C-alpha cells in the first residue's frame, strides 16, 4: 500500500474500518504497522485519497474471497481465517463434528421432542391465562415419557415479514407501506433487501396499537387467507401481492427470481460467459459484474477488455451502481450507459459486448463498428449463456414469515414458573412448534420466534379485534423436564385417551 502522508488530515476513518487494526492516528497522521494485506478497505473510506495500491507480487494471494488479500509471511488475512505460513495460504482452525457442538446447539433430546404429540390447532385457549392449557398430553417415545402442552395463544406483539422475489427497485429502506382501507392506512415499512428479494416489515406492536392498528391487522389477516392485497410503498410502486403467488409492481409481473448477483453469475456461469462475448456485463442493483476483470474471468485467462464501467468499485470485477427502475434494479435505463469509458487504442473492430440482467430477462448484444457499439442479434454462444441463465432461475413468489413471541402470558398454561420454561426452551430441553411447524427461536430473552406461515395448516390462524393474532402453539419435552420446570402435573392426560375423544368428535360433528 502506498501512502501520501501529506494528504492525510487525521480524520481517523481508516483507523475505524481497518479489519486488522494495524492503522492508528498519531499526531493527526496515520501510522500503518506491519501486516498490511492490501484489502483496500482504507481506500474506500478515505476522503483525501491518501492510499493507493503498490502491489507487492512477492506476497502470495489468498483466493478464498473477492478481496484477494496479499498476505505477508506470518500475517493473517482481513477475514482473520487465512494466514501465510512459509508462503502457503492456510485456513486457521479445523472442521468440527456434530458431536463437538451438540451441547451448544441443545440437541441432546432432538430425536425425542422435535415432534409434538398433539397440535394446538382447534384446542382453545387458557385465557385469563392462569389456568392449565386445554390439553396437556403424555406419551412414550423410545421408552421415554414425553409431554406436549398445547394452546391457541393470542399474540398481540406480532407481525409479518413479506419476502418478495424481485429485482425491481421498490424504494429506499424505511419507506412506509400503506393500504387503502377507508383512507390511507399505515401497515409497516420497506425493510432490508436480501439476496434477490425485497422484505416488507408489516404489523408489529407499534402499528397494531396505532390508530391504523385494526385496519392493519385485518389486512394481514386477509393476506393470510390468500387474498390479493394492493400495498402502496411511500414514493414507490403499488404492489399486488398474494401468498405463494408471483408479485406485481405497478402492474409488471415478476415471474423469475435471479440465480445470484452479478458477481455470482460470473462465478456460476464463467465457461458460458467466456464464449458469449469479448466482454459481458451483468447489471444488478446489488453487485454488477464486469466479467473480464472478475476473478472468474481471469481464472479462465480471459483477456481484459478495454471497457471500464461506472459505479463504486468493490473488488475486481464487482461494482455498486445506483438503485433505480432501470436494468437489474439499477439506475441504468439504456444498457450502454453503464460504460464509463473505452480505451479506443485497445478496442478492436468487431469486438463483441453482451449486457444482461441477472435473470436474463433483458439482454442486449453489441458489436464494435467504426469506434461505436452497434446492437445486433446475439450469436449462438451468447444465446447459450442467456438460455442457461434463464433456466437456472427459480419462479418468483411472495412468502411470509410470522413474527411473534410466546414468552409472555402464554407460558402460564404450561407452568407456574414461566422463567423456567423460557430457560428450558433456550437450553434445548423444550421444543416449541406452531401448529406442528418448527419455528426459528431468537436467542436472548423471551421466546420470540419466526415461522413460515405456509407450513401452518390453512385456517389455523385467527384474528382478534384487540387486535391480536391467535396461533396454535405446542411445547414438547420429556416428563422429567416438565416436572423440573414446575409444569401442571395434575392436568396431564394420556395421549391415547385424548385421541379417542378427538375421533369421537369427528364422528358426531362431522369434522
């Protein structure tokens, strides 16, 4: 790394971000200790252009990620995983077996308690909470006595995360989301962008207890019932969303989900891209790929093209472009506008260029004619790549995760000592299921969970006008654990007896 110390004003941004902690500020100037791996993190934040790369080819390159650190002898890469031992790049640590982590993940009773003996669907509730749950059943598995406690829990502090498979730009994160119900009603906000999807965060205690709470709850309930809902994003599009269906944004149907970002496409399909054109640009609102500069292209000895593109460079062949309604969710409306400059001295007549989105939905093929790229029909090699790219994409759909907590009054139906139940859940001694579906339990305090609503039997979620959602919940554990947490022992019934009652109701009530 080359440093122009005279430019340094001692702002300390480089010291803050250096992953190895080898940059410090002394007397309002930077000092770099030994061990620099040329990760270029400091370059990205420095407002004074103090840093530039002076590559030391004597240092071996770590090729385990796009940063491609050049690690000196005895030093560690920016990720702290790889190090240089006598010129060889090695991984620190070793692979662990499941037996080595079983105590950590709480899997000692995994085979016994993951499946409940009974579900809470249709069980009724314990309100006003101090009573034992409607059904506490006991059975035997592998010679071990197992107990499942079921209820239908009203969850006021709850909401949903909608995952929308689309590359379309929906707006800046934190923008509000509305629905038209007797006026414009606030439902939540546009949350983070995840890999090939956008996330809406809807409901939650602050929304449900607001003046729009009942409207919001009803809308989410209608969505759970399979109804198509028109959501409005602040300063953004109108979304038509239905659970399990392809999304629409401003009337445009999104039926294909990308296989990966622009960089991932370069790595996945490099052999096809090498033949597709002299240069391939994959436009993407997350990471745009420039193939001949990308490590995948260089690995195949792809000759570096004379084209450079716009955007903030992350690492070789990987660029961050502006978000927008253009190609691949970028602000590029005309594909050739992504080009920053062309070295005309190195650009030969007839050079080919393929520009595509990550889905292959939009693509364009160009050939250099008299110092200008002219669009033409792609040849077979280019179409082979586009065909493979399109064929590797999944169908776009709208998914929903229900987020709530059963760390409150819902515990009273299980035990007189609610804190012991919480501790047992986090200790892996009690398995929580939602209508039989296994949720993700957040670490930390309480019993907060996320569950895929499509894994819960249709019609098993109800809405109370408090407003709160009512979900079936099951707690399964060994009889020994149930006793240890102070469970309602006197309320236990044999599972066989309860199943006979259920079968009898099916006959008399036609269920």
